[in-house]
């Protein structure tokens, strides 16, 4: 019987550099380790790291980032190509690792990605998989913990330890099941894709495109919005504040749309007094600055796919075609979500099939499916 099912998670709390060095040296001897993080992200731009969980098959180390000054052994473990790191639903964990340590866990397998290739619904939770494989109910009672608070209780620490304690045997069982399929390399590609997506440097110049209703604006209004959104983005990073805690997105839109000249006008547009007090002058300066932009440098109007007269008919036809070409051992949504189909349509209709910007459907294991779907788009036109 699997030892983790016979015993409750036992763990050591790592609060000094020497203990971290020892724990990472031991983990570096293993072929596979399980990793997880606990973090808080409410008002901040970046996630605030509260705890790192590491299980090497022998011991669970709960690493307290507040107490440690030298993370180099852990960073070396993340980068160690001989040690596979297993995580579950890891997209935000990847951001945590990269922000705090400038290093992604590599090589990395995500059990949520593995699950989607084993017939589980997309985004299946860890507790569901553990229940399925081990008939074990995970305690989720402390999932709303403030992981930045100290001290953490025994119950909170045990909850954190459980996430990796059961993750390692789960991965081993799922890896056995995956070996019976033809999808191992596809899973690896999709896990690597998570890192690739997280690694794409955000671009302040494009921040305006994320503002709701920006598509309604004319190029001159977009030029103002672009300046304002870039400034808000850089301010959010500088102060480590969530974007909407600098200025709300809908208020930025109103400022760009209405070109106010005085702080009193900002208040009449609906901005709250704090936004006006702290940032009012800056926003008015940016509006003034925008008047000096050469119209040749205005951003083009944002093209919306669903306004194309071909959109409705084509997306329906693509969804139907995807069902037809999906193999029996793979759910269609693993090949492409609705957004994935739209990316293919954009690539075909708006990006002139730019080979430098391939959509996911035209890469690696998805390419044969993507090619069949692309032929259909071209035939619909």
C-alpha cells in the first residue's frame, strides 16, 4: 500500500538558510519532487509569497520565505534538469517562482494537464483526483488562510503539507495511466507551454487593449488611452499595487474619452476623490501630452473578431468540425477551447497567417487538427 495513504503528512518547518540547504540537497538526489506555493494576492500587483511546500518522497519541507535570506539552493533545485518537479494547476505558482526567484521549475509536469489527457474534465481539482485515485477526502477547511500571517497553526501547516504529500503518489499513478496512452509528449508540450506563456514579458504599450470597451474608441481616443494605461501599468509595478487600486479601468476609459482639463471635471466623470487627489494632475498632464502625438502614430482601431460577418457561422462550423476530428481518446476541448478556435480565426483573418506568431492550434501535436480546421476556415471565406 502507498505509504502516504497509511500516514498523515509529517513535515519540517524550514526557517533558516542551513536547513534549506540540507532539504534542497536531499531533494536534488531524487528523480521527482512535488512542489506547491501558498500566496496572497488581493491589493498587490505581484503575488505575496507565504509558504513553499516541497516533498521529495521522504520528507515534506514547509519553507518560510520570511525567515530565509539565501534561496540559492532552492533556485538551483528549480533549475536542476535531473529532478522533475510536479505541480497541480501551476500557472500562478509559476508566476510566484519567476517573480521571487527569476527561475521556473524545470522540467515540470502539471497533474491538471495530465488529467485532461486522461479523460477528466478540464481544470479538474486536486481533491477530485485524489478522491478518484485513492478514495480519500482532502480537508479543505483551511484553504482561506492568510498565509502571510504568523505564526501559522499546526492545522494550517498540516493542510499545506497535504497538498504535496498526496501529489507525489498521485503523479506516479497518473504517469502509469498516461503511459498506456499516446499522449505523453503532448502533455509535456502543454506543460512547457504553461511556462512559455508565463514567460512572455507583459507590454505596457499594449495595456490599453485590456481596458473594457477600448474597441469602441477611435484612434485618437486610443492614443490617449494608450498613454494613460501605460502610465497606470508602470505605476502599479512601481508601487506593487493591483491595477484597479491605482485607477479603476472604467475611470481610465472615461478620462481618455472625455479629455478633461481640470480636476473638477475628473470628479464629474465619476472618478473617486482619492484617485483625483493622488493621480489627478498626472492624468491631466498625460491628456495634454496626448495632443502632441502625430496622428500617424495613433493606434489603429481594435478589430473585434465577433463583428466580422463570417464569425457566427464559422465558429459554429469549427466547433462541429472539432467534434468530428477529435479522436475517441481525447475530449475536443483539450485540443482547442472556443478561445483557441478564435485565435486560429484571428491568425487567418487578421494576422495574414504570420509564421512568427503561430496560434497554439498550428503548433506541435495540435498542428494536424489545426490544419484541418484552418482548411475549413479558408473554405468558409
